[in-house]
């Protein structure tokens, strides 16, 4: 039988990395697993991070690398494996299966994060990578001096529009409401860009093109008028969905699929803790994910102490 770890940390974003740092300092016998080779999770797709204390303007890639380097300095690096299943997570010993290995642990910290929400409209899947993108900082350079459309109204959409405005000749920002949901500071940046054109009260109907994107068909929800925006790139920024597929039948989730867990990360299964974008909370930011990672380790320590001392 394989070794039984005190703690298994699953995920390599800010929450998972912070959990690894705190677990290492607590001297817990820990296994850390992440399928991605670059540390930071969604952070690495952010052009500039302006709201992480002490590091104004740092790129997401650099911040992710700094997080990862901190964990490495403490002697902990993730196993680069994709998790296929989690078994018996409500039991005393939880099992993590990957393609090559089986790991067992007394406690779990789930930090799988979330992924981009899709529009689920015609043309989206067929033209993905051919003009349809979910990461402006990753793909924006391909549209230098061209026209792009950003769909969304939150912080990510505003950031994407501002970033693309520095590259593209014109940027359309399509939002279903008549006001953005983005932070006020970001809204001010959007409205200061002369080549960003707001398209209010509108929803996307179809991404146009055969072998590559040629535009976006939209409908005004107030007038029902349909029109086509000519563009070479469509960047989708309409939110995220939690990566909870592996535990959807084993843990209590809310109506949007997030793991029901408060600030301490405690879930409906004993010894299982949730941290970062995967859990229910009002604000999903790097700084709250970092806090979650620390809190989850603290909760795991208390759980393990109670188990080891017969205080269930």
C-alpha cells in the first residue's frame, strides 16, 4: 500500500500554492498535485495585476512564478498529473487516482479553481482558436491593427477591452446591460480609450465565419434589432464556472455548482476543505484565494489534530 499523507492539496493556483506554503511551514506530510506546468492558475492569463498588495502592475505570469518560487524555496513542488477521480472522500482515508498513480491522504484541500464560461452560441466551438478566444493577453497580439469584439461587462471584460485597445484599431465591448459591472477604476480606463466602442443592451447570437472569425451577430434586447459587427477576433469574458466535476456527487454544491464552504473552507465532507474560486463566496480575487489557502490549511491542521487525539 502507498504512503498515507496527512494532506493532499489539489490545484496550483493562488489558493493551492498558498496552501502548499502553509502546509510546508506546518511540517505536514503533504502531497501536492496540479496538472498545469506553469504556476498560478488563471492568474497567468492576466496582463497586469493592479490590486495585489505590494506588487502594483506586476504581470500575471510573473506573479504566478513568484508564488511558485516561494513554494519551491520551502521544498514543495506539485506532482504534474491530471486527477481522474476522487474516492471515499467522506471516509477517514481519501483516495486520489491519476493515470499513473494512486495517492491516499487523511485530509484534502480542493483548489481546482474555475474555467471560462462559454456563450454556447453557433460558431463558438467551431471557431475556437480561429478567432474565438477566452484570453486577451494570450491571443491579443494576433489582432494588432485589426478589429476585435469583447463580450462581457465585468472586470475581466473591461481589462480585456483596455488591453486590446492598445493593439487593435477598434474594439467593440458588447454588454447585455446599460452599465458595466466592472470596478469604477476599470470603467474609467475603458471610457478613456477612444477606440473602444460600447455596444449596450446587446447579447451575442452567433459568431460568424467559416475558416476564421469574420464578425459577431448580436441582438439589442430592448429593440430586438439584430446587427452584425465586423471583426477578426471575438474575446469572451462572461464569467467562470467552477471545476467541481470530480466532486459534484460527493459534496454539497450551491445552485451555480460552487462547493458550499465558508471562510474556513469546511465542506460537507469531514476532512475535505475548499479554497479559492471553487468555493461559495462574494469576491473571487487573487487576494481572497490566497486567504482561502491559508485558512484551509489551518482548518486541516485542526481536523488532523482532533483525529490524532481521538477528539472527533
